[in-house]
């Protein structure tokens, strides 16, 4: 068996099987674990505080702590929501409070530069869209791999032009 022909062009990158979802798994796990632990701890404290004695807790105090626990847990769950789902027809970007569906032809470039908090998409209409579902905060290597896979999908499935060589990746 022989190796690849040195004169042949390099093989195209292996594309992930579609559909594929990219999300910051470690960040998501940490946020959801914190939300559950905080909710359980605060509601347990509210339930176990004394109803009589020198400093009794009223029903209103207990409800307030429970509602506060639910609100903080909901915010942590909201922070764990971002993802990007890619399929043959395009991609769906889900950020904290928004969801946007894009055709592959709309994506001009996928960027994750040094210091960026998450991936950015340059779109054909001249705007930029943040993709919070790929963020290098806790798992940098995982985010870089996901950004490359998304870039390869956009270049292969999209009709948009390739980025100019002068633009950093």
C-alpha cells in the first residue's frame, strides 16, 4: 500500500454528519449544575429555617427565598441556552434570547479571532451575527475545533465567496 501522491491536492476536510449541533458543553454543564445546586440549597434553607424562637421566618420570607432561588436558577439556565444547529438547508443560531435561521448562502465567513468571546458570522447583507453557541471560555480547543467545522460547512455548502487572504481567521 502506498501513501498519497505528493503532487495531488490536499484532501478536503471531513465534514461533520448533518444535522449537527454545536454548543459549549462544559459551560452548559457548569451553569445547569450551579442552577440546580443553588435552587436545592436555597429552598432547603427556606424550608428548614425556624418558624418560632428569637428570629422566626414567616411564610413570606420562605416564599421570597424560594422565588429568588427560582429566578437565579432561571437566569443560569438562560445562560446555558446558546447553540448553533446546522443541517443541509442552513443553520439556526440560538443565542440568549434570540433565534435566527440562516441559509448557507447567507454566511460569508466564520470568524473566531484571539480574544473573541464567541464565533462571529459575517453575513452576505454586510452585518455580523454573534454565535454564542461556540465560545472558547472554558474549553478553548473544543471551541476552535467546532469553529473550524462550522467554517468548513459554510465553505462547502454555501454559495458565498471565500474570505480574502488579507483577512485574519
